[in-house]
């Protein structure tokens, strides 16, 4: 079974702030509004930096993300991408344009 290697986070406070913003956006209470917001803005969900720049993850998330080193940013992107795949399939179907690769 695949097990992800544990890598130490250098800027834990900023890392936790961005991770919390992601988890909050994908919480069951907010995920539908988050996807609707991306749809209205014509953003693709897998384009993490575009979603971040547009302020869709909260006002301080972009600044916190930019303060992270490359390794920490990579772990955040990986967390974001794995989280977006856990969204209910019915919601993913409803917002197919947001999830589409084209």
C-alpha cells in the first residue's frame, strides 16, 4: 500500500492557515457555495493558483501561501488536489464545468 512520506513543514503557522482555508472551503456546509463561486468566476477547480489569486479560499490564504517555501507549497497543492477529489460525485456532476479538463 502506498504511504506518503512525511516531510517536515518549515512555516507551520502559514501552512496551517492555508490548509484550514482549504478544509473550510470544502466543508460539507460550504462546498456547494464554493463550487458555485468558481463556476460564476469561470475558474477550473484544479487550477489552484488561479483559485487562490481570485480570493476564493479567503482573503489571507494567498499571502500565507506565498510565504511558504517550495516544498510546503507543494504539500499544500497536493492537499488541495486530494481534497477536491473527495467532493460528493453528485456535486461534481452538477458543477461539471468546474471539474472539466478542457
